[in-house]
C-alpha cells in the first residue's frame, strides 16, 4: 500500500509530493518530490500521529459532571469525590464501552497511541474479580476495536496518604499489595498479548499510594518498560510530603528511586528550580496534561524554563474532560503566555515555529514515555499517520510550519481528515470508522449504569 500527499512533515522537516509505502503496518519507504502512482491514495498533508501519554479512559464518562459549584471551595479533592462516586458503578462492560469512545475520540483528534494509567481493578465491593485483570482486558478489547496503540500502565495503589496510611472506602477498587499486583501485572500482559504493538509498563500511583519499599518493588517489575507516577500535582500534596519526609515530592523521588529515561513524571506541577534541574538531568519525561490541569485548577508547570534547559515532555489527555491533541499543545503554550505575559515562549528560539516545536517535543517525549521512542514518519517505524484537510479554506496560503501553527492555534480537531494506526485507516473524514456502533453502546452503558 502507498499513500501520497502534497506536503508531509518528516523527521527532517517539510517535504512536498511525498509517497509513503506501508508494509505490515510499518513505513517501508519514503520518497519525496515524486508523482503519485495510479493506485496511491492521495491526501493533502501528513503528520505523524501524536502519543497521548496519560489517560484514565473511564473518566470520559464523567466529563462535565463536576462543573457545578459546591458549598465550599471546590478543588481537585472535591472533583475526586465525584470521580469516586462514578467509579462505584462501573463494571467491565461499562469500562470497555467508555474506553472505546474515549479512544475513538483520541484517534479522531490525532492521537495514535495512548498510555492508559489504569487503576480501577476490582469489583464494586473491593474484592478482586475471579479474572483478576478483567478490567485491563476491557481496555484491551476497546483498543482492539478502535485500533489505537496501547501502552497499558497497571497502577499500584495501596494507601491513602504518605507513610502507608490505610486506603479509604472510595479507593477499595484500586487496592493491591505487592504480591497481588505482580499477578495482576502478569495477567495484564496476557490481556494485551493479542493486540498489535501493545506493551505493559507499571504505574505506582503516587507517593501517597505507595511506600518507599513498595515503590522500589513495583518499579523493578517494569523490567525495562516505562514507569509512570503522578507527582506534585497539588500544593496540599507537596505540603503533606514535606510534613511526612521533610522533602518535596520530586526531591524525595529523586533521592529514593532510580529515576531515568524510562520514567514519566506525570504533572510535576509544583517543583523548585533544583527539582526541575534534577528531572532534566535524569532524562525522565514530564507528563503534562494542560487541559486537565486547567480543569482541576492544579497550577502551571514551569514549561518555559524546563524546555529551555532541554527537558523532555509529552502531553496527556488525563481526565479526558476534553480530548483534543492540538488543544493540549495550544493550552501548554497559552498557560506560559498568561503566566509570563509574553508570546511564543515554547518556540525554542528566534524564528522558530511554536507549533512545530511543541509537536516535535511531544512526539519525541511521548514516544519515549510510552516505550516507543523514534515515533514519527520514519522508515521502519509504525505507520501512525494523521492527515489534515488542507482544502479547508482555513489553510489557504499556509505551507510548512505555518500549517502546524495554524492547526494548533486556530483549527484543532475539525481539521483532522484521516488517521492511520499501524497502517490501518481508522478515521475517515474526521470520524472513527466504528463511531456509530461505539457511540450507541456508550449511550446504552451510561443509561444502564447511571440512569
Ligand atoms: Zn492522572
């Protein structure tokens, strides 16, 4: 199969009249400056698919349900109460239905691989299902249906606060000791074995949820696959960590764990200059979730300084309150503009395109964090391709990096035309090919579980 386009964003920049040959799901040849062959599928603009490095798929089902003011000060913590009530009703079929819709929407927006930070393991009463990894299996089934590439990150969660505090009732479906987690991890690997190019990492949920010993044991289980952890998302979390250990979360982690390029520190919002330098030095990826961090009122990651120092980052849709690859990049830049009252703060230097800089960074960092470095339109890599509707009037007069800047800052998801994952076309004309069936099942699920 060969795909031809007028302009493509390759690893060394924009090229015209580009022909990609795809064999067994991978790009086997790239020709530039050539005419399309008669059987080639013709398109306007090709970009590499973007990794979505942090998702809790089921939370897509509660998007918009936590936007009503409470009686006190609303915060992350009151949002979490709504989330826990939502979790109380989910079953494996509900998980599958909601995950499928979320994944279809991810593909429609330009994400082609997702890191699913998966913590809802057990039955509603907190007891393990007979099939321990049935919920992981539900996510894998959704990925089989939607075609998104999956990096599954089973979450280790054992405590409700720093120092090994007992979990709360609302957390009963998440909880495992180290031994049962090892079994869950093994069964999770089996659950994704039938998927194309899936892998399984590990995710100690946070320093609240795992003790130092547990963190070490769980990280060792990754066996070279990615290790993801939520960290320093909230100021009260930083204060609690200081009270417990005398150190801030990232500071503590860097002193007590072997953090390296296989790690992804999700959020890392509240960090000092020294902590920021330590993350850069480690080669770990900062997992930034700008839309969710704005929705939850988390705060702003010091992206301007971090990127200037060579820090690696990727983006994640996290709570999935909105699923839009371009919008994540846009908000990442806008947060910095609002904080610093300047423009093009993440462009990487004079004359550089902000959109191209953000896309390049999130592609490399996201691929690294999801265990698939080298993502991009490169011979030998998976054929994960996004095409944009260059014939839309919006793109008139744009070429090269101005396409990325225009898409990210002005167009977003409606300008995505087709998306291929592993060489299979899953989105046509901006719609996932199974959207109708997935949408109908999702509606039925919400009615059944939440009516
Ligand atoms: Zn998260």
